[in-house]
């Protein structure tokens, strides 16, 4: 069960990373992030932030896959605490996306981040 949850988490992260990289590249989907404050393309600083967010999401996926023993990493013995960081980040992300004033952002990202929270919790508790 843990491996399935980890694969699902990673698959959802791939979608989120693709979105972040699209934002960074200038895709006109700013209304789907940052509370919907930016129609169209994000300002340059936020586009750089999208690249950072993509990297963080990738790291969360690697930790989750390592914790579920899907990938072998040299630091696998330290994934217990790291996995709870993944759960915490996922919980914060879910809360922010549920509470966003942007209906479009909430409709797209609340289910995605909710799935990330659920699957990361399954892996953490396994």
C-alpha cells in the first residue's frame, strides 16, 4: 500500500512540477496561483519562485519514494523525519489551497494538494 501511495504522490507531483515550470516559462495561468492575484503571466520574481517550488516538490517526491522503498538512496535511514516534513508541507499547501480566495485555484489545486496530503500521510504511517 505504501508503494502505491508513493507512486500516486509522485505522479501528482509531476503534474504540479509541470505547472510550476509552465508558470516559470511565462504561461498565462497566473490566475491559478497566488490567490488569483495575477492574471496572465506572473512577474519575474514569482516566475523564479516557481522554479524553486518545482525543485522543492521534486525533493518531496524523492523523499516519499525513498520512504516507501521504491527508490534506493544512501540517506534512506533518515526518511522517517523527512517524511513528516513532506506531510507538513502537504498539509500547509492543502490548507492554503482550500482557503484561497480564487475559485479557479481552489477548484484545481485543492483536490491535487488533498491527494498529496492523503498519500504522504499513508506513506508516513506505513
